[in-house]
C-alpha cells in the first residue's frame, strides 16, 4: 500500500516531514498481515520464459551456469496468457504456497537464468489450485507423484535448490481492486493504529479533548497486538477469509 492509497482510504493527510516514518510503518504492517495470511502482500516481479529444455525419455538438467549453447537449443517458450511469478517451494509441503491469483493458467518447474528470465525444466500436469474463502488461488495442491520423477532423483540437492515454481495467471492486485476492500481497510486500520504517536508497548492509550467533550481511548486487549485492528473479532474473520492453506488459519483462531 502506498501513502496515496492510505490517504484515499482513511482521509488522513500525511505531513511531508512524516512520509519516511509512515512508509516504514506501512512496510511493517504489510509484513504483520502477510504473516497472518500466509503469503506476501508485496508486489512480485514478473518473469519471462526464455524457452524449454528438450528431452527424450528423461529431462536433462543443464550445467550451471547455463551456457549460451544451451540457451540456443531450447524449445520455444509458450505463448503468454497471463502474468508469471516465480516462487520457492518445499517438495514435502502438501500445498505449494504462492501469492494470490484470481486464476492460474499453468505451473512449471523452472530454472532462473538471469534477473527476469527462466528456462522451463518440467511442466506440471493437472495443476489443481487451492482456493481460500475469498475465492483466490493462494496455493497449488501438490500431487502425490510430483517430485518423484526419475529426472528429479538424478540431480543433486544443490541443483534442486536452484529450481523454482513458475505460476502463470491473473494475479490479485490488492491496491487497485475494490473487490478486496475489507482487506484493504484492515491494512489501513493497522497502519493508523501503529502510526499513532501514542502507540507504545502498552498499547494505544490517550486522552483527547474535542470541543467541550473529552474521551480516553484505551487498549482493548491484553497486549498491543490484541488491541490492534488485526486482533479484533471482525478482523480475524477477514483474515480467515483471505488466508492461505489451513496451517496458517490456526494463527488467527
């Protein structure tokens, strides 16, 4: 979320000499919310497929770093049908976690060759998306026969760690899609809470006087985070709605 987006959502005017502090708080709140959701809210870098490895009977793994001749002999890349992001994976996980997509077109095992290009080593078949309660794809269900391929067993663990999952589809754009206003407002509320000058490890406690009326705002939880927006019952429902695989949902219950 940018300061401009925060201002539109809250109506808060940010002083020019306070922008650096607020930007740091925004990043902090995004990290807090991401840990509850189980995926990153930060923008991902787009990647481009350079081509595919040719194979007959088994998949040859290129020597690292990938040389120019190998790149010249690649099969053509697939036609682009969406945006492609790359993700690390754990082959033992039941769900391969990704940042949110509205839809996923394909997924592949790939090898990055430079800052924004990759070569496809293996195309995953029958990709089944994991949808959260908001209808967003936040993971790919791992099939029982994945990562048991003969070619995969032939390469060293060091080479395996070089591989990533490429996911192509339509990503969720939290900052500009009004379909996710409940999540956007939760993030904005968190930013407002943690940017309050009265915030401390004891929670937000302050006394203010407006016109002839005075009031005191006190912590509503045992800890500052329980008193914070993400600690409230309504926020927990929002987090559960948008959360990733079930392992992450335990964090908000």
